[in-house]
């Protein structure tokens, strides 16, 4: 039953990812061409040519992108081979084509995630994994040779090991993408920097809030700034979903750490302090203005979630 739940979660995540990756960007052009063989290709954006390749009419960028596409569309997919090629060649191409390579890799990495998770979901494997702490697993401090390989293989292709709802499995590690920030365009670098924070320090897990209320507000500001700075980014819609999620957290809290106590509807004291400090800052931000108006309304209602407060929250959805 737990395996089924995890597969459902990953399916939903992939649908969100796929739905957002079709945005047209003025910075890069990605051709996610679906043909009869369902291949995914990355189109070279560079018009550069080199003297050594004049006879073939192909630039170094084009040769690298062509090889990358061949690897991505090989069956079965060898994610480790694709990752090794990316790591060794991304520095040789333009920033625009580096963007495209990362976009292509992230798509194939998401498609491959369920198969990597299946290996962890095997009952005998899962029971052994659960004898170790998450820190031991993340540092590969296990005795079993087969587990060492399982963990090593997952990390090598850009996954990280997490324990969610009592089950250990690999998930996308955005630190993998952030390491290439200096080789990509500004918007790609900025997006993956934001995602690395999410990956390293998730805001929620098992319905609980894992970060402070101050951090909830700051992350909302950070994603809003990205949206304002890069309105034509390939990652705009994904960043927008993260911003909306933080706005919802700021207005309501999480399931297990609500902004208002379930029995009394009184606002969380720590949140009250954090919000008061936050609105005192002089920030040119629509999110900051929203929170200032929200706090003014809460003060009027003695920091109790009244019908008036609920109406305000509903208007932001």
C-alpha cells in the first residue's frame, strides 16, 4: 500500500513537471519533440562553428548536443552514462546550450525516478535500510555491499536519500543542478539555487513544517523575486507554483503546524512575532504588501481566525 502511495505522489509530481516544461523561453529553446518513438530531443541554440568542424558543418556544441540526445533516447536508459557525459561536457558548450542539457537531463531523471525507487521499495531492502539512520544512509555508512551500490548509484545520477512517512527512497537532489550554475544563463542558475535550498532543507515533511515562520516568508520573497526578474524563464511556472505554496503556508500554515490553533483559532505566537518583524521591513514586494495587510487584519481581529480572516485567505487562492 505504501509503495502505491509513493508511486502516486511521484506521478503527480511528474505531471506537474511535464506540464510546466513546455513554456517558451526567450533565453533558450527546448524542443521536447514527441514522435512515433516518443523520443525527447534537445535542440542546439548555438550558431557557432569551429575550423576543425567546417567540413561537417557542425559546431562543437552541436556534436555534444547530438551525442547527448543519442544517450537520452537509448533504450534502456543508462542514467549514469548520461550523467557522466553531462558532467564532462557541459563546460564545453554555451550557457544557452548548458541550459538545454540540464532541462533534458532533468526530464529523463524524473522519468527514471520510479525505477530507482522500486529498488528501494523491495521489502527485504527496505527493512535493512530502516536499520540505519538517515544520516548513515546519506553518507553511505552501511555494511551490506549491495546496499552500498544501491546508494552509490542513486547519488551518482543526482538523487538524494530521504525518509518520508517511514519509508526510505531516493528523490531529486537539486544540488546536482546547482553545481553547474556558473555554466548556465542567469535564470537557470537562479532557479536551481532556489531549488537547492528546497532540496537541502524541505519546508514540509509528513504534514509538518520543518522551517521557521521567518524562513517561510523569506522563501516567498525569494520566489517572488525570481518571477519578477525572469518573467520569460523556462522555469517560470514551476517557480510560480513554489511561490503560491509559500503564500499558502504564510496564510494558513501546514496540516500539522497550522498558523491558527485548531481548537481556539488563535494565531501561533512564534508566527505572530515573525510576521510583525517581517512587515516592519521596507520591501518593494507585492507579497510583503499582502502580508502587511494580512497582519493589519489579524490585529483588528485580535489574532483570531474569524470569518473575516477566512474571507481574506480565500480571496488569495
